[in-house]
């Protein structure tokens, strides 16, 4: 398909809050803590408070899940999060509104939407991109849009100035890697295991080897996710990557505090702080 | 040679049938799907693959399946001459085995050592468990907990055949949820696992591959009808969940403009209620399970659970090639309700001594709606894609009979 991106030449210069963040972190020799929560989980009010509290708790980037009935790449924790949010009435429009409200007080922390293509397709790609941009969304991670389907959303997103962040996986071989990195901007999300979210923790050595492989093809920051649950695991991954994503462990707090919703926000933000400390330890 | 403007030309190199189809999957699966496509293309060109498949179809499945003139049914409706394509006589009791044999031969070619599958009514699950036993591969079948409850005979058959049955409790616990779980398993075991998808859906090349393996139904029908009546049939009718039996019957006839083709979706409690599984009649285009097609969904793009009396039809999507054939108008899509299917089930059982599955009972219900108004020389073929052994308990319950 396309020629490999030259390592020296940054591809797709969509300048964004994400680029600014990684520039700041690089200057300070720090790694990024990326916190995942699902929008509207367990309800709009608590979810908005979590979102507002995450930057203070140490999240450098917020990855906000767009709930979907059929999250095929997600394990039980994030499936449950989607179901709670949908049961509470969350919609894609509601998710965009949440981000717009967040932006009234925070114009720095990048927000990346993560999810599946169908709700966006149904919303309408052009309208979605224009509304997302206006709401203050910086990037998109869409699980079921591989490079083969770039015409659908990736290329329109780039044109609209929204980062399209691609997932690279252990099965992404040398032949595919240039295609996967092409049209990617903001950062690269390295999926540390072949599996679904919330699986067993990744092996540091294997991940390190794969990151080294990716680095030969791109200058973009590389964040690692899937299976990372504890501050120690986060510290281990931060030692070898530019950022660490934690999702299921945070979302589990929302599931575990179902009987006592007064604790949900504080407990989740406390875990986020501990994870951020792990990431910054290196 | 394919004619210009052929309805049989798809999919294109992106796996599209017009707007529909494609490869909407996670990156982890993408290399695997490209590998599968390459192996399938190589297998298609390999006479040894075709020869082995044909040998199994003849001696293991019992093909060709008969094209049976349903004399009493014809008399009953008093119109069109009704033929039944008897794919319910296949080994395992449905058309599903046609596809499973093709795919397991491909799995062996690719050196895969583990088989997974999703199943709704259990017909596909039984067929997969059967070929897995025949070829000595371990097999895991994902099945919605609700479906396990209403398809107990098939669940036990799969267990006897050595399959590991994984109940799926997410969502409504039906076919769509089983497919999600199978995809999650696949992404976790990409190295050694082959996913035998049971219908003409999923990411490219599955819709085309399953169609090709099922097209033997239509090719045989064509030959048998020419031998029997000296001409092509006037009307083809088949039921549609994902649409594999229908695509198998329809595909060889798509460019025969004189053949009227009708697909029958599951109307559940009626299209004017929310409880049906008619994706074409009541759905809109969307992306699910690796392909773009018509889906039952709400305004926010959230998928709605389908409902049908038949566990094999209550899928909220439909194969992408059917979506294309609907938009182009080549195939007409209608629906039959639970009640109509149940009546047709009883009618054919009494008139022809054939207990059909609830799935083709939907097709039969539509035959009943049109046959009487057609002339006596009108040749109508209905695909009897499955037998009803698995459904007798469910039917008894619907008829308020205690066994």
C-alpha cells in the first residue's frame, strides 16, 4: 500500500492538545498516565464529577468510552460499564455534551473518545466530527476501524483536525506496520496482549521488544494498554513506553461501589492518583 | 463468464457488496483475516480441495439433497407447483453442514488446531461440533443462555459430539451475544484458532466464503429442476436470519432475470411491534460484527435485540449481500410472524409428513400466502433448510401441550 513513514519526519501534523501534552512531558522527562472511563457510567452526574476530578488526580489524558451495546473487544468490566451507562440513558450526543461542559473549566487535558464505529456512523460522520471538534475532543480511538477502512472516519477526522489514534497489536507484523502507523496522529496505542480489555497483565519484556519495533517506524509517542491494573504494573510499563493506559481497574471501582454511590467518585479518583504515582515513579 | 452488470460479481477487493460488507474488525484480527482470505483464494484454485469437499458432501452429508415435489401441499393451496429442496435431510439435519465442511477443510489447510463457533438455534453448533469430531479438532461453541434453554436437544447433541459449550449471559443471551463472545475468544487465541462463522455475515471474506460453500444448494436445484421440468423455476423462497440458506439457494439464480426470488424474514409478533427480527424491513444500515449491513438499532446506533419464535432467525442483522440485493431490488424481502410460522409448521407436518424446523416454517408461511394465486404451471421452490426435531419441545410449549 503506502511507503513506510520516515522516522525523522512526523506524519500528519494535526497539532492538538495531545501534541502539546507530550511536548511538555518530554521536556520534564515524564510519562503520560491515560485514564479510561466510560461516559455516563454509572450515571451522568457521577460520570461528570469523575471526569472533572481526573486531571487533579494525575490523569494526563482522559480516554472517554462511548458506550455501545456490543463492545466486541472489551472484557466484562468495560462491557458492564457500557451497560450501566446505556441503562442510565447515555447517548453519543450526551457524551459530546459532557465533554463540552468539562471544557468550560479545563482547556488543557486532552480527551480522546474510544469506542465502536456504529454509533458514530448512525450519528453521521461529518456532523459527528464537527460536533466533536466543537465540543473540545482531541482524538478518536475506534476499535473496529482498521487501516483497510480509513475512508470511513480516519481520513475525514484528519481533515477535520481530530487525531485518529490507531491500535497496534502483537499481531501487527512488519508488513502491516507502515499501514497501521500511516494516518495515525497524536500517539500510537500499543495493545499489549492479543485479547480483550481487562485480561491478564502483559509481559514487560515482550512489550519492550514490540515498542522498540514500533519506534523504528514512528516518532509518535507510544502508550501501552490492556491488562494493566496496579501502580506497580503501571510503573513497569511506564519504564518502557511513553504512556500507560488503565481502564478496567478504574471502571471496576464503579461496579464495586454500586451499593454505596457516595464513595464512587472518591474511590475511583484515589485509585487514579495511585496509578498516576506509579506512572510518574520512573 | 460473468455477464456485465451481474448481480453475482460481488464482493469487490474491499469485500464490499455495494455499500455493504467490508472488514470492520479490531487490528488484532486483521492480519488473520487477510491470511484467511489468501488461503481461501488458494483453496478455490486447488482441485484437490474441491475433490475432498465433494467426496465428503456425497458420502458424509448425503448430497445431492432431493428436490421433492410436494403434491399434497400443492393441492392444498391450489395454485403453484411446489417443490421442496430437502436440505433438512443432510447429515446433522440442516444446510449448516455444507459450510462447516468447507471451513474445517480450510482450517486444516491453515494448520489451525482449535475450532470456535457461535450458534443460535444450535443447528450451526451441531454441524461445527460434527465436523470437529470428524476431523479430530477440539471445539468450543458459544451459545446464548436463553438459546441454551430453548434448544436443549441440540445442546446435548453438541456435548455428545465432544464440544465445549460456553453459555453467554451478556445482552439478551441470544445469537448476537454469542457472536460477540466468539469474537472475544478469537482475538485472545488468534494463533491457533479458526472461527467457523455460520452465516453469510462477519468480516470479508466470510460472507462470500459461506455463500460459496452454501451455493451447492442452488446449483443442485438448478440441475434438478432442469432435469425434472426442463426449465428454471419461476419463484424461489427461503427464510432469512443471517441468510446463509437463502444465499445458497439464490446465488446461482441471481442473473436469471426470469426467476422471481423472495427472502422471508422473521416477523416475530409483527412488524408493527418492537418484537421482530426483520432487519431489512425494520432496520437501517449500520456496522456490527465486522460488516456494514441493515441492523435493528435505535437512533443512537445501539443494537436492538431481535425477537423470533425461531432461535435461528432472531439476529438483529443480515448478511451484507442480502442488503445489497434488497437495495438493488433483485430480491424481494417479506416477513412472516411467529404465529404464521407455527401454523405452517403444523400444516406441512400433517400434509407431507415432514416436520420442518421453525426457520423454514417462515418460508412456508409465505408460500401459503402466494401459491394459491399463482397458475398451476408456476414452478415454486422452497428451501427446506432444516428439520424440526430440535423444535418439538418449543412447539409443544407454544401449543400448550405438556410432554
